[in-house]
């Protein structure tokens, strides 16, 4: 069954097009996840830099 899926068959059905669509969707989800995580990391870095230091009062 696994080998048939890799060849684009599910039983006696030809599902190469569905496997291609699934592969493209996985690639897009991976790229969008990387993009979102990089934006969050950059935002956290900017937030750390802009935080004012506490001023000691005497």
C-alpha cells in the first residue's frame, strides 16, 4: 500500500494529482510557518531593545 501511494496509486485509483496537491500544500504551510516564526522573533528582539531600563530613585 505504501509503495502504491508513492507511485500515485490508491488501490486501483490513480491519485497522482492529489499527491501533487498535497505536496504543494505541505511546502506552502512550511514556508508560511517559517515566515511567521521569523516575524515573531524579530518583533521580540525589537521589544527587548526598546524596553527602558529601570531608573533608581534615591
